[in-house]
C-alpha cells in the first residue's frame, strides 16, 4: 500500500445546491456537488500536496459513483471506500442565501451506506498513516460508526501517530445532549489537537471562557486546543503557551459552510510541516477566510501554489495577548 500522510473517514454525501435564493420548496434548479466536513478537510489537505486516504462506504448507485469520482479527481485516495449493495448514498439539499446568512440544509442520510461503517472496514495497514483527522460526525451516525471512531483514534495513538479532532456537533443526530457531550468528549480525549468552535466548547465543557474550555481538554491529556472565534480569529493553548491570533478581514461573506473545515486544513497542514502553533492558527484563519468567500463547502480551499504565493499574510501581527 502506498505511503499515506493523512487518513480521514466518515460520510460524504451528494449535495444539491439551489441555483436561486428562497424556500427550497420553490427551487426548481440545483447544482450537484459533494458535502461532508470530514471529506472537505481531506480534499483541502490533498490540494496542499499531502497524500490523503479516505475510509468510507457509499451505495451502489449513481450518487455513490459521483462521490467517489469527485474525491478521486481531487487527489484523495478512495481505495478504502466500500460499495454497499443494499443501502443508498446519503444526500442533502442546500439553500442559496444572500448577504452571508447561514444556508438551510435538509439531510437525507438516515440508513445510508456510510452509517454502516464499522471496525471491520479498517485495513490494519491504515494505521501506518502519519496522521489521522477525525470529527464527531461519524460517531453520531450509528453505534458501529462510533465504535469505528474509537478504534481508529486509539489505534493511531497506540501506533505513535498524531490525531486531530474537530467536534463538529450535530445535535439532531444524537439521542440527547447528554449522550452527545459524553461521547464527543471521550473521543476528544484520544486526540493530540482538538479544534472546537467557541459555541461547541461551551456546550461540551460548560465553560464560557476559551481559556477554561482549553484547560478542560488539556487536563484530559490533549496536547493543544485551538478554539475558533469566528471573525475574531482563534485562541490556542498548550500546557506551556497560549495566545490569540487575529482573524483575516473579509469584504464579502458568500457561504459560511465549510469555514471550520478550511480552518482545520490550515492548522493541520502547518503543524505537519513543523510550523509553530501561532503560524498554524494564522494559516487556519487565512484558509477559513477563503472558504467563506466562495459558494460551496470546499470550493474555496486553496492549492499549494496559491498557499505558497500568498502566505504568510502581512496585514497584522500574528500573536496577540491571550
């Protein structure tokens, strides 16, 4: 098996994006794309030149073929994507909003092929990957997906690999809030780098202050916590350092979906390139700002040439007082 820099896993859905604004019930034309926070990050890292493997399941249908074909065109290896002859590929409808408002998304994913992911789908050679990126979404899909998440994250830790984790809370997929908080925090404790948004951190830890949210995870053995603060940038903390990195000003927000995934791409890629955490967070802010300026979940993520040409931004100092 070819060398893998980064392993990611989860559900990639087909996505039908409205061509005109308004209630989805009144939209007659849609553009077909793909969607999925985990695979957005996989695509972003592949665009930056990393060798990325994707672990998932799709249905034996046209949407499943579309998902795999799209990921492969983006340079993501789908060798470990299995085709399910009995269950369909999930999909979603996404509204088009004006003025930077969050779009309305309707999901059709219950009983999808990806929801049947299980530890038996893991090729042991995948633990040779240099890094694992995980989110809380697969764990919300089914008991077997949750078990898969634990096995992958623990296995990578046991193999001495690095692990990043973005909670990506999806409350509607969980039976209740208490279950979501318990299970997501258990997974977060298996990661080296935890990347919650501020609102997510409040839900998961019960703390309002970023410093206290970070401390919650550091006490559980996490090496670094980076908390997304929206337009204000991000706060980070390790056992020995902390700081804030200002956000990148954006003249027009086109689509907010995928901003956090772009942020994760920036942080993970920089840390794997041995940059310090301040630089990594700054890169995350920059790529996140690109993501919100384009229509689509991952369309705005840059390639390596664009990153090398524009980085680092010089509009403001990187580190600010915590």
